[in-house]
């Protein structure tokens, strides 16, 4: 059995989850985050891109309650290391993929791209 590790999150992640369309989506996001913490779920690596900033040390998890379309929502997180050991998972943003919103939020929260009003 995989050992659970420490879970951290950006202070605005709770607001991100509450802003999801409905309660089912909120519960699904929390379930995915719990599985991430428990080490039974891993995301897909992200990259450095002009449109989203440098998220090359981050990962994404796709989720949605609808099964008839591609997943519309993302959880963006990164692993925090002490040497080579992962000591914590830090959730940076939870939100829509539309217009790359979840990715842009994560990059802003890491101070890797400026907010639209700052550009």
C-alpha cells in the first residue's frame, strides 16, 4: 500500500472548488485530491508554455462528472521534494480547462506570469 504524504494547497484552492458548477463536481475534485494525497493517483506532467507560463515542475489531473465529452476541469499541483524524496503535494489550482484558466491561475499563484490586468 502506498503511504499518504502531506497535502498542501494554495489559500485560494478552497474558493476554486466552491466555484465549480455543482456539488458533484466539488466532491469529485476533493476525491481526486484525496487520491493524490494517498499516492494512488498521479497526474500528467506539464510544460513551459508562453500562454500558461512555466509549469514544467507541475502536473495536471483531468476530471468531470460528464462522460459524453472530454473532461472540462483540471487540478494543477506540484510535488515538493527534500532531495529526491517527495515530502508533500501542493495543489495550486482547481478549475476549467477552457481558455487555460486552471493553468493560468497556477502560474499566477507561483508568480510565473502576470495577471491580465497587470500586463
